[in-house]
C-alpha cells in the first residue's frame, strides 16, 4: 500500500504541476478556438486524474495511516494514537478537497456539453456525487467544529456553497440565452481555486513558514479561494456583456 500511495502521489504532483500552467491556456486563448478547446479538454482530463488519485490516497490513509506512512518504534501508545488521529483528520479534509475538485471540473465540462438541455444533468448518475459532496461537507463542518479547526470549517462552507450553486443551476426551468457560458467559466475558475489552493498549501506554506507561523498558516490555504472568488466577481459581468448572456 505504501508503494501504491507513493506512486499515486508522484502522479498527482506531476499532473498538478502541468495543470498549474495549462489552466491559463484556455483562459487567455480565443474562446471557441482549437487551442482553447484542446487545452481545455486536456486540462479537464488531467484534473479528473488529479482528483481521482487524491481520493484514492486519502482513502488509503483513512484506512491505515501507519501502513502508508510507517511509524516510529519509539512512540508511546499515546503518541501513536495522536499520529493516527491527526493523519486521519487531515486526510478527511483532503478527501473533501479532492471530491470538490472532481465535482467542479465535471460540472464545468457537463454544462458545456449539454448547454441548455439541463434534463441530461438532472439524472442521479450526475447528481449523486454532488449530494455526496454535500454530505461530506456537513461531516467536515462537524469535525472542524469539534476539533476547533478553522480550515475545515471554511472549506466545508465552500463545498456546501458549491453544491447549492450546482443544484440551483441544473434545476432551473429554463436558462437565459447562453447562460451556460457563464456557468462553465465560473466552474472552471472553481477548479483553478482548488488547484492553486493545494499548490499554495503544499509549496507556499513551506516558503512562508518563517513568516506565517501557528494559526497564521491558514492564510496559505485561503489565498487561492480569495483570489479566485474575486476573479469570478470581476470577470462574470465582463463575459455576460461580451457573450450577451440573457439578451
């Protein structure tokens, strides 16, 4: 199991590094162009692999942290239990982040594929993972409150709001003209938020470790969500005018 986890982690990091750069190609290229479509599809496929590998790794750790990471033979029983509890709590958080990424990138591609035919998105095969994300977000909130973990509480809210947004969209009686364009855009930005959140939290936290100590390290986790949500607010109106959404 340790070898499998290590292999998945290497794949996860490799694809994540590629997608950090690939994310910007569809953003800056002409919408509907071959470059935009090809880069967007490749990004979508890679993000599914990133999220899927993240889910598998987290499930392994939840099953047995000591098998995946090993253990110090000099630990006391209390130290071992503390290690197991902390690893499982953090892995549950990462599991939710991976599921959030998978649901969001799947939705971004789904709305692009069906456009105004929302009936294709109202089936349980599509909605099932969305509801699973909601259940997991509620559980993460409970765990976060019990452990006084601000990070878990914040991202449980992000997950819940993502679910509400997706369900509201697919259950609309009708769409405004070209409304699916904005939904696709905001969902893709959402995948970028998840991607850069993981990047800043893994690499950025180490770079800023001397500056952001203790509870201040949570800033490395919320940099990407704050920037991403700001981008959605700034550019949503621009694209609505550009593509004449609703007109």
